[in-house]
């Protein structure tokens, strides 16, 4: 029975997703997380604007929150791995970087929509996400998930 338990544990470890181990792997995984977060962000934004009375400014607050939750799980699982801190502490650190990034993201988004009223919210979202991506990557890599990168 103990052998069955050990082999089951080994099998589960082998099947568990592993975070990227190289800088290039992390960049690709971070890009995947960002891309999936972007799809969630834009999808939620579009659906809220289409099916609710929310306008582009209020709907974007909700869509950013949905994308942040998704990105935390993808980055924790595939990009950086768990930091070794308690998940609550890790989540608090992640939230601090994500909220600053979301604030910058929203300011850029709103500024673009106000400066260029004919600009579609999709394009404003695209530009804002791209600008904030570098800040987010460095914050997550250094402050949230633990310091130095492997070459």
C-alpha cells in the first residue's frame, strides 16, 4: 500500500506543471500569461459594454480585475513558480504590483480615450497593456516570485 502511495505521489509530481527555468522560457510564459489575460480583459470589457449599462470606463475596472486573477494563477504556475512564501503573502505582494500596474494601465487607457475620442477601447487597452508589461514582469520576477533569474 505504501508503494502505491509513493508511486502515486511521484506520478503526480511528474504530471504537475513546472515553471519555466530559463529567462527565455519565463519571457515566453509571461507573454502567454499576458496574452491570455489580454483576451480575458478585452472579452470581459466587450461583454460588459454589450450586455450591461456599464460604459468603457467602469467596465474596464471589472475587466482588469478578471485579468489580474487569471494572470496570477498562470504566472505562479507556469512563469515563475511559487516563491516559497505563504500563498497569502505571495498574493499580497502580487496584488501590490498588479494594482500599481493596473492603475498605470487604467491611466494610460483613460488618457488615450480622452485624448482620442474616436479610438476604440480595444486599441486603448492594447497600448496600455503593452506599456505596463515591462513594469509587471520586473515587479513579479523580483518582488513577488523571488529575485534572480536563471540564465
